[in-house]
C-alpha cells in the first residue's frame, strides 16, 4: 500500500481555503437599501374641509435620525399638494421610532381639481435617513407620491346661488331639480360625471340654467362631460356605460338652458315644458338675440326624459330662448324618452350634434328658432327624425339644418312640418328607411337642396319623399353618399362612436 503524504494534503487544503476566501472578498458587499416610493391606503375625498388620512409605507431601511432612533414629527415631513390641488389648512404626521410607516392627516380647505396624487417630501435634506445613516438629498427621489385616492360622489340638491365649480375626477349627483339662478356661473370641468336621481312629476331631477345664469361645461375629446342616471355605474374616464343599455330612457330628467333671446309665443316670457309653472327658473324668452348662456362642449346626455305629467317629459337638451352668444358644440343625446334636442325660439347655433335612440323626435324646433344646426347625426328615433314647427306668434325667424346623416331605423317618419314652417335644409343623407316613413310636406317657407337617400329594394324615392319633396332628393347606393355628416367629429368622445353605432354609416 502507498503512503499518503499528509503534509502535501494540508498544503493543498490551505491553498483551496485561501482561494475561496479570496473569491468571497472579490464579491460586492450587500447594498444599503435605498428609499423608494411608498404605498398607501385609499383616500376618500367628499368635499371642502374634508379630513382624510393617508398611511405612508416607507421602504425598508428609512429612519428619522441617522442613529436610527426618534420620531418623524410635524417638522420632519413637508406635505405638498401637487397637480393643481388647492391648498390645505393643516396637517400632522406621526411616525414611530424605527418603523417604516407614517400617518399623514390633512384637512383640505378646498376641493381637489381632479388630480389623484399627493406628495410628501422631506422638510430638509436631513429629514430622512437610510440604513447607512446617509441623509436623502434634495435632488434624490425623495418626494413620496400617494396614489389610490378615491373621490366620493357629491350630492347637489339645492339651487346654485353662487359661482361654483364642479371638479374633474368627481361624480356629482343631482338629488332634485337644480337651477343655476340668474347672475350665477356654474363651471363644469372636463371629465366630470353628473348623475340624476330617479324621479317623476315634481320630483323629476334636472339641471336648469335659468335666464341670466351661465353654464361653462367645456369637456374635451379625451375627457367628455357626461350627464346620466344614478343607475349608471360609469366612472370618470369611461365613455361607454359598463352596465346600462343604450336603449334605456326616462331614468332622470335632462339639461335645460334658458335665455333672453326672442321667441315666437303668445306670452313672453313663457314657461318651459317639463318644469312646473310654480318654478320661476323655468321662464324663457326676451328681446336679446345675442344673449349668452355660456359654453357647452363635448357633452353627452343619456337616459333622460323623466315624465312630470301627462304627455309632458323633459328633453335630453332643451334650449329655450337661448341667444347667439352661447356656444354649443359636440353634444350627444343617448336614449331620451322625449325629444333629443328641442329648440324653443332663440338664436343659438349648434355644431356637431348626435342624437341616438329617442322615444320621440330626434330634432324638434318650435317658436321660430333662428339659428343653425351644422353637422349632425340622427340614429333610430322613436317618432320623427325632424319635427319642424312654424311660428306661434308675430315674431318670425328661419333656422337652418345642414350637413346631416340620418339612420331612420324604427322612426315613425322622416320629417313632420307645418304649413308655416320656416326652415332651410341642405346636404342631408337618409338611409335605413322603412315602409311608412315619409317627408310629409313642402311648405312655402321650406328651402331644401342636395338630399341623398338610399331607397330599399322594391320602393322608389316618391314612396318616402312626398308632396313634391322628391324634387330635391337623389337616390344613391348604400354608402355611396356624397353629402352628410363628418363622422370624425364624434370619434373618441361619443358613446355612439366607441360602441360601433356609427360603423354602418
């Protein structure tokens, strides 16, 4: 048997151990934890002077002092409200020694403007230390963003008697019939959702802009303003309802704008339909053609038309004596039990309007409205696509309807006019027609040109356009129209567009 050289083995083991030790020394040391953005619990903000609490979770290895002891107190953290949120009244911060959480209590003295972020930042460069005893510098990522804030719905049940702003990110609930009274401005910021409580008769909910009141409702294509029912589970940032069908109507009232512009009626002012005579905020009409009731842009009004009496419902958008100083562009009416948009005199112009699934008429004009509707879409009204009535008193004015696309669908008729109707109509395309629908009259006060229509197989133009109205209609194949609405104006912000209801146009 061979002898084992013990000394040689010892040398080899020693060398191996030294090599392992050397490799271990070459490895990087364990890094000191670096503070990262914390998480927090959800915050609910309901209104002004709201006290809310945020529990801030700091990252591992963050301490109040460089010796890892002591508390973060009022002077240790500086609470900063970012994103344009209004100032706060007071705050306190508590932090237990050696813990990685802190509780921030803040009292707001005004509503947030829709941002969903608050920021907590050190009051100085020596406020917060990491596990190595190194202070976070002012240039490091020391601002701590609190996310997950939720905004509780704000119920409005009284008339608005002082200038008010409804803030982005919030849901507002109409708990009753609410009027913006004369001399007062209501501003509705982009993305706001307004929901009406259910109710009929005197309890029907609606938002009324009284004569002399002002509505500044300026949504955007990315953040439309939505009026709907409390039954709708839609949240700010959504366009299509997550739970209601686009055919449900009568769940609340609607939006009513009233002004001092001329109307053709026996009584001036008159009381608007849909509002009880006891409510003086329902008066409309006057002698100021340039009257200004505000701005309405990128607004979708849905599921309205609550009944306040026999045959007396609220329209999706009612415009009574509204003057030409008012701006109305990009409006959508979805599933209203009564008319989509109804004008009672006035001189206001409306541009880019879409009316979808109304129980009554899509477009209804009364009392010699003297404005223009330019670029519009009508989809499947319950009664007439157009009801165009003449003046009711001595005052006479002519209105214009141009650049429209009409999907007649289940409509009872295409157009219902009076013998004394005063209207110009041009560049309108009709399709999806059915037996019994007609353009019923050509009064002396009608000027019409450049209509196109896709006629169902087995029928002729004169089956639908009677009383000589066929003279301004050209038959075209489906989709071959050269007139009609610019559908691109309704992309992204309208429920009809995002749901595919415009795909067949």
